C-alpha cells in the first residue's frame, strides 16, 4: 500500500528555492513548493510504506543542504 504524505520543511533563511530544486530531483517527491508562513517548503511525497517513508525522510530530506527541520503529515484518506 502506497503511503502519501506532506513534508513541511524549515530551511536556512533565503535557501528555500535551492531546497525545492533539490527535492524535485528525488524519486518519490511528487511536488515541492516554496511557501509563506511557518514553513519555507511544502513537499508531497509517496513511499511504499511507513518504514520506507521514515527512511526516505531521514536519508534523503534531512541530508539536503539547508534543511533545518521537518514535520511530516501522513495522508489518511
């Protein structure tokens, strides 16, 4: 069963465009946008299951330059 989630990302100030560009190149990222508000980037991602989602976040997203913090919300419908 495919898991879908929104990843809310706080970046180094002024670096959201670079994070969006890097996120857009990662398999499993369906879309990523710079946004205003509490977060700098919002990405919509898909993974095989919850374990794969956790590995994806820790091994891909958290390792991108200028990513400071993430919050992940899994889609439930």
